C-alpha cells in the first residue's frame, strides 16, 4: 500500500461520479458520437411521441408537485390527498411525477375520487418508483427530465406546488418562467404552505425584484395558500372567471 486511501471503498458513489466526470472531459471518438450521442436523439423522440400519444386525450388536468420524501403521516401528504380529491370532483384529472411522497398523495386523491390519475415517472437510482394509485393506461416512465417536464406543462391547466426540494423548485420555476415569457397561458399556480415558502418568496421580493431581475407583476403569477379549500377555490375561481367547462 502506498498510503493513499481508496475513496471508492469509503464512498460507493465515488466511482460512479468519477467515471461521469472523466467521461465528460474525455475526447470522444467519431464512432462513439455516432453510436451513442446521435442515436440518443431517437430515444428522446420516442419518449416525446409516446407521451403525446398517451396524453393527447386526457382532458383538462392539474399537476401536483412536491417532495418524494414526505411520508403519509405528514400534514402536507394528507393535504395533497384532499386537494387532489377536491380538484378531481370539479372536473380535472391529476398529473404527478408518479413516485412516492406528495406524488403518491396526489394520485391517491384522484384515485379515491374516481378521476383520472396520471403518473409521469422518472428512472432514478434511488427514491423513485411507481405508486399504486395511477391509472394503468396513464402510467409512463421517462429517462429524460426535460421530456417529462414538457409533458407536465403541455397537458396541465394549473399547478399545485406542495413543499419539496430541488426537483420541486425546478418544476415550479419552469412553470413560472413559461408563463412569464408567454410561452404558455397564464394558468394558476398555487403554492401550498406559507410557512414553508416564505423564505423563498421573501428572497424574490428582497433580491430579485430589488435588483431588477423580475418585474413587480411577476409576483402575481402565483398564489400562496394554507388549506386545501383555498387551493381548490383559487383554481375553480380562475376557470369560473373564464367560463371554461372543465368537466370530462
């Protein structure tokens, strides 16, 4: 032994991460580019086509975002079930990421209310697996986050954002950005849990707005609520205002 510790024995993820880093820096051969990178385009296309074909006729839906790590005993899990049930009863299907935690809660609520329960799962080395409350015909699996996010946005007419981590923040800011830039309609975005979201929203005002990174009107692109009834009422009021018939 030369006295150098083997990091892979201490941290099993070291080898995987090291390999990814090395591969990203390595000059690829022409054969590798053709056989891997170029053909990956067709795999991406296949995921888009499959998603479009399965979701094209689902009708109006609301996406529910939130942490995969929250357990059924969490107040936010219980609230997500209630929100999904009530949204289903006013005529919407429910789309989630298809996994555990808040995603499971959203699908469970739709399932309980006998509505359309859609799950857009992502292949991950940990955490993610299909929950049992998804309609079989609307259960999909993706390799690429960006394709999955397109499906969330393309087939949703509203977004309910429960407490969550980096993935939830990614989905939230994606929806806000697309609305802000007029790439999609001004659909309702509901943030559930004022205590949880207060730090981020204060930063929006104190930093982003102050530094001119966003406009004051951008702060009106979302609504913060603390109960299931408030969340559902905001979405219902939005569509009542536009006289949109959302019943299947």
